[in-house]
C-alpha cells in the first residue's frame, strides 16, 4: 500500500495545476447537477488541469475516479462552457483546447474498487467557492482500498488556525506523516514535464500533529456550512455530552486539514439525506492527512472508511475524525444521540 516518492511529486504538481486553473477562472459560471449540487467552469478546469498532469507523468492509461464527467456535463448543459475551461487551463501554462477538455473529461470515469487508482475532487466545496468561503482541490492515490498518499490544496486558507489566507498545501504519505506548506502556484508547466520535480523545498514543510485533547477541554467541532450536506447542529448536540462545544463551520475537505494541524479537535459529518453514501474523493486525501497527523478516522459507527467499494463509501455512515481519546468518547456520544 506504499506510494512512491515520484507519485507524491506527481500529485503535488497535479493539485497545484488544478488550483491554478480554478483561480484563473474569471466568471465562475455554474450549472446544476441535480442532487450532486452545482458544478462550475472552475470544477471542470481543475479536473482538466490535474488530469493533464497525471496523463503527462503516468500515461493515458492511468486509472482515475474523478468527480466530473463529460456525459454529465453534456446532460446538464455545460458542454458550451469548454471555451472558458480551456482558457483557464491554458493560463496555468499547460497546453489545452476545447477538444482536449472533452477528451480529458471522458477519461475520469474509473469505477474505483480494488487495485491502484487516483481519486480526484477538482473543486471540493463548490458552494463555498461560489460564496467566497473555503474550497479545496483533493487528490489521493488509493491502493488496495486504502489511501496511500493524499494532497489537498486550500487556496483561501491561512497557514495557522481557521482564518482565511494566501493558501495552504496539505500532504501525507501512508506511514510517513503529514505536512503543510504555503501553496505556490508558479512553474506548473515545467514541473509537469519533469517527472522528478515536485514542489516545495523541505524547509517550507511543517509536520502536522493533531491537538492533544483531554477530558475537560472544550471541543472545537468542524462541520459543514451547508445544512443539506451534514447535520452539523445534531453532531454538535451529541458532542456536547462530552464537553463544551465550539463550532467551526467551513466548506470542503479543508476541515480534515484543520483537525490535522490542531486548529480544530473534530471533523464529524452525517448526511441528512437518507441512504446518502459519501464520495471517495470527498474523503480519501483528507482522511489520510488527518490520520498521519495522529487522528483516528472512521465512520459514525466506528468502522474504518472503506475505499474499495467503488466511487462511494457505500458501507459507511458519516465520518468521525479526531484524536484517539476524543474518538472513543465521541463515538459513544454519537451512538447515544444520533443512533
Ligand atoms: P461540505 O463542504 O463539507 O459541505 O461538503 C461538500 C461535499 O458535500 C460535496 O463535495 C458533495 O459531494 C457533498 N454532498 C452533496 N450532497 C450531499 C448530501 N446530500 N449529503 C452529504 N454530502 C453531500
Ligand atoms: Mg466534493
């Protein structure tokens, strides 16, 4: 289940390329994808940029389970936006035209499951992005049902605490810890073409450690802004049985990064939609980063997140991510209150 350093370099460049493409989109034109929420030119540009890097470095046959797909874009009326998508991708320095966008968006439909494959969310937290809140680009390499490496870019987050800032890159390799660094968005086209190139010098990388929570301390609970995505207030009420709750509402997988660096104590999530199964790209990178920073990550019944079921975590219910001591207490409180 180990990833190679060259694969980490590839992921760092792909995520930076996607973040750069997202930030080069001028007007974030959105189109609805039904229950899956909105997609925008930025979601598509991020996916095209990251996939171009994966193809450049790993070959066209690389397995990729990505959120956006050409068929869905066409079905939802987004195909006419390709001129804007290609423009944003070219602004990163990567070569791209409208036909390339279509070819690339046809290539991310891997069904996941067993073996080794990449999982990509090119713009996690689209509603946050449109609202001026947090969002993330998330890429993980999953091997044998377990995330082996994960990279998250949070272009609007600061380097400490929960405050906005100039951007952070979080990363982790299974068994080798997690770290963060400033998000640097230069030299993407050159890095994409050089398999050894990664991104930041090691002196900019700060190792991540989750908070040392102990009983009696307040519990800083990170949850969704969007009530349709998670019953954040129900979870906060459950955790109030364990200690006094301070809530941090933030969009996207950035919540895993917050907990990983001790800026929050818990990230917990429970969909209000009956039968909803979480998407693998919404959790693979963030969960590994938090785990490598010392957290326990499970679903709300304490089961490990199961990344070999396909594109969704279909045997899990919700997510609970926090330091081990708090995890035990939080599981008990959630079982008693949420069922
Ligand atoms: P957040 O920013 O934490 O609210 O989470 C954003 C993610 O919520 C998106 O990437 C969607 O995949 C996911 N999502 C969309 N609809 C639902 C739903 N009904 N229940 C749970 N998550 C959802
Ligand atoms: Mg997402």
